[in-house]
């Protein structure tokens, strides 16, 4: 059983504010430590459960948060940007996907640091279904035949995942009280939970999440200027001032087109 661990930061224990997860800011080391400690606990549990290999893909903000010198000896680390499959790079050589430290989609009540891939995105729909990073990662993995075996994050993220996956392990690391506050497990207890959940998850069949193709992607941005710039992409359709729609012939193509839209929305606009 080859395990791919996709690790984000915002859903991890003790994380409630941007300064903990953004490179260069004052508490950033806390986020790095939480990511590293968490993936090591998950990897240890996965190997104990019978995994034959464990690959970690750094899936948070620039994807250069976890030092290779700090991961367990038996695991491998995918880091850096850009990567073709972004948050699930490595899925082509995996049997099962674990999503660790994931957060809820943008606009979720009491979702800690909720957003969808970029703070530029207000809402995202895949074939008319509102989707966050959990659904996106699962759909890309599903296209490649990779099942989801474990989702760990804040209570809102796990609640979102439970609506999608049936045969899956879930680990709640904290309960959000607002976007910027939470009641969190201690690091020690969270790491124990991650290790035991990973051990169990390897023994699960897992949930395969597939979407109907071709895939229609609709993105509502935070302001109209972001949507304006996305119209540079051929075949993009303007639905209203904030929303752009485009179609991919399959889920991987649709994922790439979504990420192109996000990149186009990220131009400098004078902080206005």
C-alpha cells in the first residue's frame, strides 16, 4: 500500500492565525513545526498499519515549509512550486491519499482560516457543486484511481469531508469558534490521534471520489477586477461581475484551468 500524505497547515492543531502559517511572519515557525510533527506522526502510523511506502507532498503556501532534514527516514518529501498536480502531486504513484491539516472551504461558519485554494476565491463550483480543497484534491486523485483514506483538520473541514467520503478515517484536531479562534487538542494528543488514525486508514478500502466529465468550473472572485483579468484566458465565459466559468475535458485538465484562473486573478491592483 503506497500512501500519499498531502499536508496543509490551516487545519492543524494550535493554528488560528495567518502569522503562524505565512512565510516571513512572526509565528511562522509554529506552523512549520506543526506540519512536520504531524506528517511524521501520520507516516509512523501508516507504516505501522502496513504501508509499503509513504510520500509527503507539501501543499501549503509555496510548498517549501517542511525541511527534508526533519522528516522520518523512511518517508520521501515532494516540495517546491510549480507542480503539475499541486496539492496531490505524487498521486500517479499512490494507492491511497491522506489529507492532513486541511481546512474548510471559503464561507464556512466557524471554519478556522477557511478559504478555497486562494484568498482571491470567494466560491468555487465543480459541475454546479460548491467545492473546497478537500473535494478538489479528492477529485483529482479519484481521476487517477486513488482513494481517500484519511482526512484530518478542524471540525468544519472534517464535517465537509464526511459529506463526501463514506469509507474513510476522520480526525478532528480542533473545534473552530470563529475564523480566527479554536479549541484545540494539545500537540501531544493530536499527534497520537494522527498516528492511530493513519494506522487504521491503511487498512480501509478508502473512498474513490469521481466527478462527471467534461468538468464545468465556476469561480466567484473577491472583486470584479480579478474576474476581468481572467477573461484573458481563451474559452473563459463571464457569468457576472465576479464569476468566470470554464470547462475542462477531464478533472485534471479542469484542475489546471482552475489554477490558471487563480493565477490570473493574482495581479497587482494597487491594493484597491
